[in-house]
């Protein structure tokens, strides 16, 4: 099923869009790592990275943005072939999402926000704090991309690229519902407007952090969505990499903060 068909099928109650979106990712990741990143985002091993924490963080942010833009371009290319009539545009308004998927009338069908994770950094930008009442259940998605520096041979030259090592599309409502369960299971609550509170009744400033999306009591739950399980695998790999520990991308149990 094409994404165009999956979007149309929503009118009959079908929920195929997440599966169709995720089915696009292996091809996009492969082309990004083998063609786009080596050609446009590569550096020589002798070209060193900034060492100060602030400069390194700023540099990772820039590289992450380049990864995001390249991914959006590739998605546009893939949809032009697999779902003619769908168009991908960057978000040039102040609304939610990094990019939109539009129909031929330029109506927005899907809104997608990208959360980019570097394997050796704790990305604060990956937080998701949108209140459930602000989410369009059918149209709003998060795309998580995990990347790491990887050395490879490109046209006979040894280069280093930001290789994507994991990716998953998740409906925003799935993330928000699980995040809010975590808040309640941790002893917190919500005020009348839906804003998160700590167990002491203060505004929760850690709300929506990646390692606080799924509570430890829920990580093995049978009703945890397979997409959130995949995200836990990405987090497990990221945290293990920062700690210098071996980890497999397919592992479900997260090494992230258990609280």
C-alpha cells in the first residue's frame, strides 16, 4: 500500500499510515548512508571536531540539522515515485512540525517533527512536551533519527560521515499518552490546563525527556506499541554508547534513567 492510499483509507477507519511510513525508512536510510552523507556531509579523519562542550554541542546541532534536511529531501524523492500526488514541504510557518506532507491541493495531510539523537550526546531537543489536547491524532507524527560518526571508503578516500543507525515514525499521540502515564506512575499529576506537575505539586521541568517517556513498569507491557519498543531500543543503544558499553539496537530494555 502506498502512503497516498493509506491516507485515503483513514476515512474508512484504517490505521495503516504508521506502518507505511516506517516501511519507507530502510530504503531512505540506505541511500542516505551510502550516497548522500558521503557526498555532502563527509569529512576527513584528520579534520577534528570542536573539543569544548559548548562548541561540540553547537556543532552536533548543526550536523543534526543537516541530517534532518537531507532526510526530508530523500523522503520527498521517495514519495514522488511511490505516491505521486503527495508533496513534502519544509515548515515555513510557526506551527508544529519540521515538515508537512501535502496533497495536490496543498492541503496538509501529515505534520512531522524530527527528533535527532546523536549516540554520544543527551539531546535536550528530543523532548516532547505537547499536551494531548493539542495533538491531531491522525495527522501528527514524530520521526526519531539516531546517528553516529562512522568511517568508510568513498570513491577510494577514507572519510567520516554522520551515519543514521536507527529511525522510527511514531504517532505523536502514542508518545504523549505513554509520557503522561509515566508522569502519573511517578507520583506526579496535571493541573486543570493539562500541564505536568511533580509529586510536590510544582511544574515539572523534566517533562517529556526521552528517558522519561516510558516508565520502568511499562517497558515490558503487552500493550506498549511496537514503535515505542523500537524507540526504547534506540535509547538503549544511545545510553550504552555514552557509557562505553556494548549494546544491540534490537534490545527493548532501556538503560536510560529508570525513574
